[in-house]
């Protein structure tokens, strides 16, 4: 039996903060408590966490690791390494790869690859199309995190625009339906207007006007309406506007069937940043106004925001350097999501306890992940040690993404991830990812 003791750290878990210890045996937490470990002499590895925060590992419910078919810009090995370097111990990967994961057979290939290559724990969404309802019906709810439904085309060719197919998916999916909500007709109309006025000289600053707040609200309100009609377990991804938040209820997460996710970039950036960042912060949905950002930030503490994720979606530098119309949307974030949110906590936007709630606990509760997301006896030992007083600056030499860049380049964070444990093993320590550590397939209590 392998035994590991973490002591002297400040544990932040389930809205509590205290100096204490965690005893890990093999893959799981055996004991956790305040004060010092008091069961006599200890036979095992000891980590002194004095001055460090000890947090549950982050669970990111929306990533694009690009494998298979797009591995020139990212792959499961490279991005899961970046994940554990950032304190993310579990991820749920999206289906818009090549070929798209729209069948259980294709999904199985991705699980097999992750077992070989992933440093973090993993699951994958099945992609919805206009004609794969039979595949959706046959999903194993204990294995598959959810169905991904594009109600706006974004990237790839997975837009579900057949009203009968849409209704059937909402009515019959045996697992949570996660939606990308942007109204396609509104976006197309806006693009025609901007092309007529500016031709090929559209810039990134116009992105939130083309993929507008109205496009987001129309689609999100439609999704919420369908979920209410059919009793769907609905999760709306990457809200970007204040108005969308009004569609959601304030009540305990475990009682909700309609929930939302906010992404780090919508909490950090606003439309004023396009002047300096341009295509580097071009995402779908677009980064919107400072007023929208403020509403999303306030939603963390007032109960309207359910969880925080990344929508990690790497592209090569040369792709993002193209003119706006030819530059893809999306960017890499998973290595910096926790440190960015802890920086916002330091600025008073939220608390460290709320960061843990929205990034660690809430995904586990919403997706019913088996024995993860909390620091509890018997749970898998997924956790992260963070130094809150170790300033560092994001630069190409410390970026682990395969694409080699970050929208946070040049940003100095006050918090540094020191160690990340995945299933009781040290996956990342002081700047180095252990290439031998492998995550496990997530299981769901459904």
C-alpha cells in the first residue's frame, strides 16, 4: 500500500477553510481533518504544505483537446499535461473533432486513446446531429458525461437545425444535454450587414456585434423553453451575457434540472480588450461588454452562475494571426484557469471558497461524478496545492499547450500551482509533469 501525508496546509473545501492534514492511501483519501495527523509515527511520503492552499482538483466540463484529426494543434497527451500543471484533474472533451464523435463506436476510440495518453481523468460527450437519435438513446449514462448539442454552428458541421430532431433530443436523451446557444439566423443576418458595410475589413472588435448578445439570448431562451417543455436535464454552456442569466433560477444546484456554465475568458476579458488582443480573444460566443462581464462576475456569488470552466480550444499562432474572417474562434486556457480565477478572488471579484465551489464541487454535483470533486474520506485523491504568494508571468517558455501560446501571455499571476495529485499520484510537481501518471475514466452515479 502506498501512503502519502499532506500536512500543515490550508484546506479549502465545502465552504470551509482550516489548517489541517490529508492522509492518502493508494488512490483515495483515507483521512482528512484539522490540526496535525495524530495516529503515531507515519510510514510513507510526507508533503509539508505550510503556506499553501490545498484544494480539490478542478473538474473542467468543457474542453476541446482536438484528438483525433486535429492533432497538429493539440492532443490528449499535451493538453492533459497542461491541465494537471494548472490544477485540473478531470476533463470532459467535446465531440467536434475529425471525424466528429457522433456514434458510440467513435466515442469508444477516444476513450481508448485517453487511457493510453491522458495525465488527467476523462470523459467524452456524444455529439448530436439531425439524424443520430438512435445513438443518443443507447448511451450508457454511467459512462458518458452528456450529449453536446450545437444550437449555433460554431466550428465544425454539427449544427442541429431540424426542429423535429431538436425536440426529440430534448425529449429522449438519457443523459444531460449540453448546449452551445447562439441563434444562427441572427448571426448570419448580422454578418451580411457587416460584410455589406466593411467588406473584407471586418475586425475582431466587431465580433461581439456579429455574434451578438441578442443571438445568445434567443438561442438560450429557446433551449430553456424546450427543456421546460420536455423535462430535459439541460446544461447551457459558456453564457456570455447579463440577459441570459435572467433565464436561470436561484436554488441549490442539486435541485436544478436547468443549469449554466461561465467560462474564465468571459469573466476576465471584455470588449475593450479587442483593441490590444484582437483575434487572440476571439471566441464563440464572443467576449461581450464590461457590463455583461460584471453581471457574470456578480452571478458567482448571487447564485445564478452554476459552474466555471474553460472551453479550452487551441489553434495555432498562424491560424489566429489571419485576418478576422479567416481566423478560427477559440483559444487555450486550461493551464491558467485556476490561477486566473484565484487572481480574481484576490481582486475581490469572488472568494477562494467560491472558486472551489464553482470549479470543483459544482461539476461533480451537476454531472453526478462518482466520488470526485470533494476532499472527503473514501473519495479519489484528486487535489492541488497552490502557493498564494508566488508571482509568475505567463510566457512562451512556461506554456505547455501544444499550440505554444496563451491569451494570458504577459499576465502576472500571484498564485502558482505547486503540485497536482491525480488518483493519489503526483502528476505535476514544481514545473514538471510526470509522464508516467495516467488518469482514469470518470464514472457517473446515474
